[in-house]
C-alpha cells in the first residue's frame, strides 16, 4: 500500500511540474493526509519487543503505554494482539469487528482457538481469553460505533468479567456495569458458549449465525453477521446482526465493535 501511495504522489507531482495544473493540488493534499494518517496510526503498528509477555498489562513495562500490535506468549507460541492504554488500565483486545471481512459463523473448535487478524476482524480465542482471566484480566470494556451520517460511539464497562474453563463450557460471568445505555450483556450471564455445530437448546446459534453465550437468544450480540448501513432485515425469523438491543435495537447492525479486557 505504501508503494502505491508514493507512486500516486509522484505521478501527481510530475503532472504539476509538467503541466502547471494547480487543480491537482487538492487531490495531492488529500492523498498525503490519508497516507500520513495510515502510517501514523500507532494502534495498527506492529511493535517488536524482546521477552515473553502474557498480556498488554505486562507489556506496559517495556512499551511505556504505547498502543499497537504486540505478540503475547500463550502455550509456547506468540499470538498477535492489539493493546491500548487509558490511565492505569491496560487493555488487551479479545474481539474486533471493523469491516466485515471475516465470517463469524464458525465451529466451536475455531472459537476456542481464535480466528481472523488483529489488524482487522478477529476473535482472540476462548482458550486465550480464559488464560487472560486467570492472569487477572477481569474487567471488560466494549466500544461500539454506529454508522454515518448520525455516527455515535458508546462505551460499556463491566467491573467484573470472567469466562469458565473449557470443561465448564466457557460460561460467561459479568457484573458491575457502567454505561450510557441499559446493560444487555448480563442477559447472557451464566450461559455457556454455543456455536452452530454445537448449538444451544433453542438453536439460536444456528439461526443467528455466530458463536455466543446464548440465552433465548441474546440482548447483546456482537458476533453476528456484518450488515452494512445500520438497519437490516434478517433472512429468517431471528435477528442476526451485530446489535445491542437497548441502544439501537435488534434490527440495527453496528459498524464497529471492540471487546477488551484489563486487570
């Protein structure tokens, strides 16, 4: 991408020099702005650090709170994650929906291991999330953004977050909610994690096309199908978008979502 942008800028500069066409200048400025924005967004830069760190909190000792992509150590391997910091809080992102480029209708084994890319849409993996909880990452922050033109971003915080072991079905536990809209995730409290190949008794995982802690079915559903432009009509009788019921409704699919844990 960087070479493409540089090539375009060189073409525009050559055009101005040879034709004197100043109308090209606004286009050049726009491309330059896009280029600098892309390469200065530290939250997407991959930082290499020496040593084995298990979460973004441990990484703070060497990255001085610099957000970005880092490798954390898990079961003898390195897993790329995105970290961000706010005051004393060190957040490890466990789920991310940015563009709809990854299908979230996956088997349970895939949800256990994780899928996608930390630079785009991804799920970190139930096994790693459980490990993060064991390390003391028992707070959850959910950041949700709606679509333009009336784009808004809201933040939902849970002072307590945990999931069980694999033998316990990775059952969800959340509490101490703080946010601008009603607490919709607590409807899934105590529920195990289901997917379409290992479905819940009500077959919500089959109809909603994504893994989740299903009750019947869910008030908050962040692993749904990525519909564009907000309002949508599901193909069946179950709302299956990315929604938070008491913010914009079952039938509004959000543009971006991140879920992150911290100590």
